C-alpha cells in the first residue's frame, strides 16, 4: 500500500485583508487547504492571544484562548495580536506540521465603544 503524504496545511490566511486586522465582536474564520490523504473529522485548531512580557516584541507569552476554527475576539483581546495555529490531522490519526498565522494588527475596539 502507498503511504499517503503526511497531512499539510497550505495557504493559511485570515480570508481577507479586513480579517487580518481584527475587531472586537467580529468573528474570524481562517481559510486554508488541507493536503495529504483523507482529513480527520476533527482537526486541531488553537487560538492564542499574544501577551507581551516587556518592550521586546519577541518576548511574548502565547495565552491559549480557544480550540475552535472560528473565533470572536473579546474585550480582553483588544490591543493584542492574535495567533491561529492549525495542526493537520489525517483520518488515520497522523499529525502534520502545525502552521500558524498572526493578525497584522492588534484587535481593535468594537465600533461605537470607547
């Protein structure tokens, strides 16, 4: 039997320029292509809030905030960047390399709220 390629995530994006600049209360649904045999029903999705530990942007903590594909940024996310990570899983249970994307801007306050 030919072993299928390990699962991969290709072309992962936030789906639009607008979504790459998230806003409180506006749902985010990342878009990507699964490649490598039959996908498992349940893929591994994680959302993180990037919490800086100081002035150095590289020194930040990833706080896990959701385990779903879709995510609605909350008031707690305002002024923070968000990161979405998809670990592809094949139907046979094989896991591929995790692929992550980070929002282009921090989460903005909902329009009309101050």
